[in-house]
C-alpha cells in the first residue's frame, strides 16, 4: 500500500492540472471534507519549513501542530479553541498577562464577519481542521490606541488557537 499512495497522489495532480479551471485540491481529506477547490486556497500564505507564516505586516503565525481536515475559508462557520495573552517579549514565549480562554467547547463564529479585531480572520483563514496555530497580532491589528480592558492601549497580543470545526455557511444565512 505504501508504494501505491504516491502514485495515486501523482494521478490526482495530473488529472487536476488537465484543463480544469477550478480543480479539486489534491488532498484525499479535503475531497472528503467538502468542495474546496484549488482556486479557494490560491491566496493562502505558504508555511515555511520552520512552521512560520508571514500573513501580513503586523500579523505573524506559527503552525504548532498540523491539521488533518478541511481548510477554513472566509465566510465559513468555524469553531476555534483560543487562549489570549498580552504579548511581552520579556516573558517566556512572549506570553505576558493571560487575558482569556474560550474553554473546551471553543468559540463559534463566521470567519470574516465584522465585529472582531482586524488580525483575527486573516490569522485563522487557511487553517486546517485540527491545526494548532500561534498568532502574534500587532496593536494596530488588535485593539490599537484604545485598548480593551484588561488589554492596555497599544499592546500587541498573542493567541494560541486550535481549529476544531469548519462548515460552509448556507447561502442567505
């Protein structure tokens, strides 16, 4: 079986590259988990060998544990487990004062919906179900000059996240 799996993946890659505008992502898990296309993930940032992801200025991510399921896209309903700290470069791992934890059931929301800090959705977009990721979000993409108790004004923040669930949002909902 170990010799057949690479051949199967090669066949999927060749089929996907043969004239289809929106070929299915060549992942057995993604194919089973939902209709995600190569075009859907074309704008996802590349993960370096060390797990670092440069998403944008002021928003850095590190993959702590790889995922196994469907990719989260803007507009999807997602559930994440989250822990939040005020970033402190002097503290171990940059984790200063602990602020909040979602709890074991996680936190449900629509990815890309208004009402969250600016760095939240782009930091979670393109995660795979099961993936654990650390986000470091600069103040200007977080709570900025106003802060939000107990987060002081102009504070960078750090999240540890785990993507637990992804579901496509039904049209009109």
